[in-house]
C-alpha cells in the first residue's frame, strides 16, 4: 500500500498525544467510543513526558542528590568529590521516559485505540487530512484538539538544533556542562533548569524582566528560594530587557539593559525560558467554526466545547494554566461530554508546584490576588524552623501559609515553601475543594514528626492555640 492511500472513520478523533490527549482518548474508549489518536510523536506522552516534566524531574532529583551530598559534611558524613557521567545521566533519563512511554503504548492498545503517527489538518469540521501517515484522511463525529504549546522565543532569535541558544527541551538533553550559562526568564522553567546546571557545576546567571522571580507567587513564599538560589547561582538580575543574542566564536554575546543601563555579556550557552505559545496555527482551523483569542488560544466553555459543535479543545492549546494535570482533567471532561455525559470542568482550584530546592507549591487564592481583588482574608504562617521534621532534615528555611475567610475560617488558599512541598499541597487542595475550615485541618491528627504537620500547625494558629509557636493575634487584611 502506498503511504497516504487509506481513509478511515471513527466516533472520536483525538489530535495530540500529551496528557490532555491520551487522558481524553482513554476515557472515551472506556465509555465505549471508537477512538483514533493522531500525534506527531511515535509514542504518547507529549512534551510533558518526552521533553518537559519527566526529563526535568529526573535531572532535578540528581541535582538535589548532589547538593545534599555536598551539605552532608556539616552533619557528619563526608563524600568525595562527585564524578559526573553525562552519558549515564542521559541514559537514566531515557530509561525513565521509555518505561512510562511504553506503559502508555500498552494502555492505548489494551483499550483498542488506534494510534497514528502523522500531522493532522482539518479539511472540514468532520474530517482531517494526514501528512506523513499511511492513512490519508479520517472522518469523525467528534474531535478533541490537544496539540499543546511550544516555547516562546525572543524577537529575532531562532532555536537552531545543536546551537548554543537553547529552549528547555534542548537544555534537558544535557549537551554538556557549560562553564557559564545565562537563563533568560525567572519563571519556574528557567529556575528549575538553572538549578540543574548550577548543581552540575555551571556558573548560572538569571535575567528576569520583572521586578522579582516567580511573579505569580506570593513574595514571602519565594523569599526562601531566592536566598538559596543566591548561593547556587553566580548572579540574579531583575528588571532586565534583552536586546539581542548573537552566537559567535563558540559563545553567545548578549546585549541587554539592566534597570535602563545598556550592558553586554558573553556566555557559553543561553537558555531562553520566557513562556509558551499555543500550537493552534497550521491545523486548518479556518475550515471549521473554531474561534481563537488574540493570542491564538482556542476559545472554549466549561464543557471544553469550541464554537464548532463537532470540536473540543483541551490543555495548553485552550489557554489558562499550562499544567499537565489541568490538561488531564480537561481531556477527561471533553471525553465525557463527547460520549453524552453531563460533564464540566468545575475544579475550584488547580495546585501548582515549582520543583526547585526548596520547592514551592500553592493552590487556591494567593495573598497578592486577594489584595488586588480586595477580597477580605486572614493569613496564618508557620515557619519550618519550628518543625521537628524540618529540623531533623536540616531544611528549616521553609514556610506553610494559610489564607482563611475571616468569620468562618474556611480555607481560601495555601502556599508552601520547602522540601517535599509537592506532596503536602494535595491535602490543601482537597481541603479547599471540600470547603474545609481551618478547624478541620487543626483537628485532623497528623503523624509526628512530619512536614505535613506544618499544615495543621498553621491552622492551629488561626484557632489561637498553636502548639509549637506562641499564640498571637491573627493578621488580617
């Protein structure tokens, strides 16, 4: 058979194999729909599995191990100087990705979902043409668009494969450990990758356009991380405008303005991590009734429905918070709606985690949001220096913070800075989803000594009877 000769029909076409795409495909198949999933990658997982979330977390785990080994001397254990084997590190990273990708392949097959590698473009609201696949055309009753997003570059700067100006995916391939690395962007991607290279021995400089790092996170949660990064990075420059990046003579020359003053610098490599743009262009959406906003995101409602009754959109391409777990929920909602169920994306909060050391996690209302929107709130903070478990780990520079409703004590938001914050935030998310009160958290017995106790301790502060800090008047705003 000549490539491109075959035409197929299906109940549901899913375009994109990332967390939103495969979650939607799996749920739809479980509900009895005939499903075809088309993706440009050979295996499911999308950016998150293959070039983003999972590869970065494998390296962040190694970076954490390196930093802990260096600090163990102060606690009575001395290690020799670590010997880095980049090939072995890449191999470990690849094994993790392969294991998870093959698991998704098996799950896809067991559910009877047909996987097609190729590029899909809409020919109409009920059909797509495929490029690079044996199937030339797929007709469908419904389709879920889950094509994700791609890195946003700088004006006039291109990401060239093998070049010294890298996006996150290129940096995660660990081409080498540069003596000097510039990270453009002080968001979570830039700080996570900068932390990896800093732990591996690079002299890392971060340049951020805003007045502080992680501008969307409350400043008091960022402060412990910034203190830590000041010891790991060579420099952190805020209020910086990049004028140009030029690769020459085995380095990158950087022209920038720092607080309005023109400057230049030279670095072995540059990582650009300044945001992402939706993969909505080139899909042939002009042949459908789908509408885009001014930034190219597909417009949807709470049922993941687009303006075209046949088409749904989930994940990064639909805008909002660009997180894998949000895309997964949206994919499941879209599948349920496609199958006739009365589904909707009605989550009250979406937890977020920055996987630096210390980690930062938060969910619900932030203090800066409350101030901006003039929402009355109370705030309770439990410093980790009073936590027995944090003391045993030597990780006392942390903080657990609750935002509560004045009169009822209902939990409005939670923020945590410290080791393993990723695991603690889920309790807070459940509390907010269930409308729990600070009293509920305080009266829930937490095991001792654990970091999760800090959530209960912060809630006890609201009640006016904390155990490991002195009672004080609640701060309100």
